[in-house]
C-alpha cells in the first residue's frame, strides 16, 4: 500500500509547476557552470583571466622616476628594470621566463648597462638572452644548482671554523633542501612556470616545510598537521604520476563536485516537496480523502517522507546525467579513464577511484544530512501547517551550520557538538578525515544522530496521528 501512496504523491509533485521551475534553474546553473569552465580555463586547467600586472604602467612610472634621479648608479638600476620589463612583455604570463626574468637576467643586464664599454659584459648578456629566448631552462637551473652547491661548501667551512652556530646550521639545512628541489627539477624537467607540475612541486615543498616546523600539541594543531600531510601526499602522487588529477575543467571534476556544488538546489527541492505534501494538503483539506482509504496515518506520513527522498534522488540523478553529457561535450570523456584522487587519512595514502565510485561515496556521506532536514521539514509542517515556516527553519539550519561550526571551533564551544545540525555532517569523516571541532567524531555523530532521528521521527508520527484533520 505504501508504494501506491508514493505513486500518488509522485504524480502530485509532477503536476506542480514550481518543481519544474527549480529543476530548470538547476540545469541552467549546470550549463552555465560547465560553459564557464570551458571558456575560462586552458588545456592545463589554468584560469585565463587571473589578474596581471600592468607592465606598461610600471615602465611609465620608472621613466618618470629616471628623469628625476641624478645619481649614475640609481639611473642604471632604473634603466635595468625598464629593460627587463620590456623584455618581460614578450613572454606569456604562464611561462617560466615571465616568472624568472629578474632572477636570471638582472645581473647581466645591470653589468651591461653599468659597464657599457665592456664587450665581455655585453657578450655575457647576449649569451644568456639567447638561452633565455630559446627556452633553455635547464641551463639556468643548473646555474642555480652550482651556486647553491658553492654556498653549501662555504657554509660548511664556516661551521668548521667556528663553534656550534645554530644560525649557520639552520641556513645549511635550508640550502640543502633547496639543492634537493633543484636536482629534482633538473632530473624531472620541471619548469618554474604556472604548469601543474611546478604547482605540485611548490605545494609539496611548502607542506613538507610546514610539517617539519609545525607542532602537534593541541587538537587544532594535529588537524592542521593532517591537512599538511594530505597536501604533501597528493602533490607527491601527482609529481610521480605526472598526471594533472586536480584539473578543474574535466568531466571528472564536475561530476565529483556535484554534491557540494548543487547542495543548495537539492536542499530547496527536498524542503519544497516535503512542505507541499504536508502543508498544502492541510490548507486545501485534501487530507480528508486520504483518511477515507484503509491506510494508517503512519503509512501515510511514511509514504510522504519516502516520496520526498525519491524526488531528491531523482534530482541528483538528473544533475548527474546532465553534467555527464555537458562535460562530455565541452571537455571530452578522456578523464574518466584517469579517475579522481583522494587522500585516505586512515591508510595515509592516496587512492585513485573511478569518478562514479567517488561520487557515490560523496552522495552517501551527504545522505544523513538530507534525511534529517527532510524529517525536520515534515515535523514542522505537521506542527505549524505553514509552508514558509516548515521550509525556512531547516533551510537556515542548512545554510548557517558551517558558520556555526567555525564559531564553535574559534571560541572552543565544545558543547555545541551536541547540536543536531553538527551530528549530520558525515561528509567531514569521509576517508577517515576528522571534524574541526574537538570531540565531534564519527562514532559520536552516529550515536547522537540516531538518537535525534528516532526522537524526531517519533514526534512526527505521534503529532500526525493526533492531528485533527477532520476540522482542517
């Protein structure tokens, strides 16, 4: 009988124009989102419209400054900066030349300008410029390596000549780490550009350095340390595999992000359907026709709850299919063969999952949240018979829960972990991760979520059974 009632409820939902409006808006957002990723990102997943420095304005300002300066050395410095900026304009903002021109050519340009009659300085500059323009990044990396090697030798001599010097030992350690990175760059041909390999190497080094210096005394420090370990492991995996798993303009990235990107739409759909099935029938008096049927009120309310979840599942499937089609059209389906990478905190390793499986995990992690807010909406609908009230209260809970969690963490309000809207955050525990709030863990959430769910469902059934529908 419950399936017959659900079929009736589904037919009622599909007769509502409002559900088609929200679905239309959701799919429009899906299209715009996919199109913007297609338009605004290049083949390596780099944003095309990032803020650029205004080189022409810098040159103009330096020209004005040069006219006011009378000191020869200061004039030469300004002239050198202007020359480098003009040369910089010839390279792409994503190239290693654009990023490293001052590091690699400043001294040579300055020597050429200050010693204008010295042919040796001019020849050295021209030699470097040819290598710079010919994309010979390995030459400059090897120069850096030689310089760092010589600096390490000098520091070691100073350490031997003096007593224990903590400053020198710290400097030696930093130089040795820099040398390791340079050797890794040279061996693996990683340019200092905006490419994904360079970004992964930079993030890996930063995470490793922070881990070495970080403390693990407090809970928040341990959580931060875990996030650094995740960052280090993921970027290390990318460097070893030389695959851009974190590229955002792929069908993989779009599908994997569905449960987060479209959460607002899913919440609104669930609440709208739940509120309509309860409040509208109270207001129109159609509940009386349901009571004529030989069905208990428990089955009636259960059928409405399951119907709202069924419509939610259909909405998720609708976005999934539409996003899959759009992703295939805009970006192709090649990324499906790569999978997506996730860090498992418990195993301390990076896992490669098929995007469909990763999406399913993210859906399961979000499901308790939707089960609870749908239940709260039905309870408020039975209690108040107000569509606005039954929708707005759970909607506000859903919207403000992340901000409430941040407040609880920053002010150490540990008692807030008992709030129902904190216990439904099971996505925080996906792949053995931890909540930001101390004491809020997976087992704790399972226990208290179950308690709240049973209590709210009990009240829903009892209130609905005692509700005087005959006089509505």
